[in-house]
C-alpha cells in the first residue's frame, strides 16, 4: 500500500474536495482532499491503480495534479498592479475632465451581471451538480419536462434562500452604519473568494465557510430522489459550493429580502443553460478552457465585491468611498463650470436648493452651499422606487422619506468641506460642497477644502443599484 500527497491546482472551493473524493473513493483505499492546502492525500494499491491513472482521472475532472508544490504565480500580481494603475488613471481622468468610462449601475444592469456570473459559474456547477442531472434524466421519459422541473425547483430554492439571507441582512443592518458594515463584510468575502479562484494568495484559502452537516445531509438526499423538482430544490442547499456561498453572502449584503431573492434568482437562472446542457457543452469545451472561463467569473466576483465594499464604506460615513474621493477631485478642478442650479440661492435668510428624484437618480446630485446659513432643500419626488424612496446624510444625522411631489427639508451646514449623502441603500450618490462664502468662491478656495468627511453612495453612477 502506498501513500502519496498530490498537489492540486484549480480547486475553487470546498466543493472541489467532494468532487475529488467522490471520483476516486471507489478506486483507492483512502482519500482526503484539502482545499485550504490545495492537495489530496491518497492511499492506494499499485496493483489495482497506478499513480498515472490517478493523475488521468484528476485531469479529466479539470484539475492539474503534481507531486511537487506549485510555484507562486506572479502573473496575477502583475495583473493586480496593472488594475490598480488603471483605476488610478480612471480617478485622475474623471477628476480632471469629468469623463466616466463606466455606465450607471442600475438595478437591471446589476441583475444582468449576476445572470452573466451564473452563466460562467455554470461550468463549475457541472462538476458539483452534473451527476444530479444525469440521475433524473436517465429515469425520465420526457427530458424537456424533467429539465424544466429541475430548473424550476433550483430557481425557487435559490430565490427562497437568497430572500432569507437578505432578510437576515436587514435584521443585523437596521441603521445606515450597520448596513455599511454588513455590506463591507459581504464585499470582503466576495473579494477573498474571487482571489481564491485565481489562486493569487494561497493562504487565503484557509478563510472559508463550512456548510452545516444537516444541510449536507438533505442535499445528499437528492442523489436518491427520482423527482427532478425535488432534486433542483435540494441543490440550493449545496452551501459547500463556493460560488453559491459568495452569492448568499451577497444577498445578505443587500439588506433586503426581495433584493436578496431577485439576486439569487438571476444567478440561478444563469447557471441553468450550461448545467442542463452540460453533456453537449462539455463535449465542445475542454477542461483547460473551463478553467479560463472560471478565471473570468472570479474577476466578476472580485468586481462585485469591490462595488459592495465601496458601498459599505460609503454607508459607514467615513468619506473614503470612491464617490467621495472622486467628487472632491472633480469639484476641485472644475468648480467654475458648475451649472447655476447646483449653487445655492440666498433668499430670506435661507439658502435654497432644488432637486428632482427620478428612477435614474438625483437631478442635480451635487450642490454648493455656504457654511452657517440654514438650507431649504426642496426635494421633488417625480419617480419614486424602493431604492430612492429615502435619503440619508450621515454627517448631519439626517434621514427622511421621499414623498410624491415637493417637500422641504431643512438643515444647517456647520463646517466647510465635502459632505456626501445617498439613498438609504448607499447606492445613489449625492454631494454637498460647503464653502465659507458663496459670494467669494473660486478655484483656490475649493482646493483648500479638507478631505471628504461624510458618507455617500458607492455605485459608479447615479443609477439605482439596489438588490444587486
């Protein structure tokens, strides 16, 4: 009997442990896969199976085996450096000439991104859930009906659990600051998971979420079932699946039951085309190509995590979110070009500003105010949604619901600087630039303003990005 330690490249989550163990458990005496350390320890009889045969089986599953520890891949570190430089260039360009490379992150766009992520993740799902599809497809006379029932069960399960995670997020995040910390944690998890998929920092793999044993027990029941709907429903309990873990954490980060359910519905629907047609798809795409596709999905996960972290930072009111920093630079270099409706009008001891609330965001979304003079903020609710129906200004401890038609909100700016505000979800940004004297503002005065000190939205634009 021989015991061998085989190092595995390409493991993306703890689900990969189960794939390797189930694939080889009937061919070897003992196998123990460890995702955190990226290896499997196998005891086997060379008279029954050789090391080369074991390697061939592992390779067919889309992994790369080796008897020696893989060298550190510096390519991704270079890629991270280039990404950092590109982001810095983006901030400089937007801050100087105002050009924005990115579209508004609307609710529809964000759900579309989740669907696309599900489509990419479907190739990972083939390894995790493909056997379930085979189990019901071989027992059913009508494959179309079986696939439909499986997809329906899987989507309902995803939506239900996504809704529960969103509801849980709303319980622990009932203030803007707590919502911010919840979103920050969820975003950080997404970034870590994405980095693990790229295998940039192997030590990060030790940070993982183990699914409860009772859930694994229920999920395992799907192997025995002949009902496609039940199989799909039970598949939603496969919380050992890394991408699914990431999406459930994302749902919790939305802090809203409906948004959590919608997010997982979009993701679940995205996984179905590849999973249901995996026999045809896998015959066209090699294991190496699948790895590359999963790398793309990892990048999408990291981007989603970065957006959610940015939103979390905004909601905490620290002022270090991207929107606050970029807005400060933009105003500092283009202040003289601001439209007149973005500068407060002094009237009867007040300074007056007017703003329309629409599905696309606030119009305008930034205003220049004078320190020490009470403000009459006339908010006109034209198009109100579940995202823009409440506004918060953390710096002034100010929050209010938006109503149809005009309403007046009063407050007094007490110090000069950049004060950010947002919708209650932290996704639609706005900014107050507070100066000492409106009659004497110029470029030099603005450039002396301190760094942003308020909270704002973390989206890339003014679109409503709730729920995804």
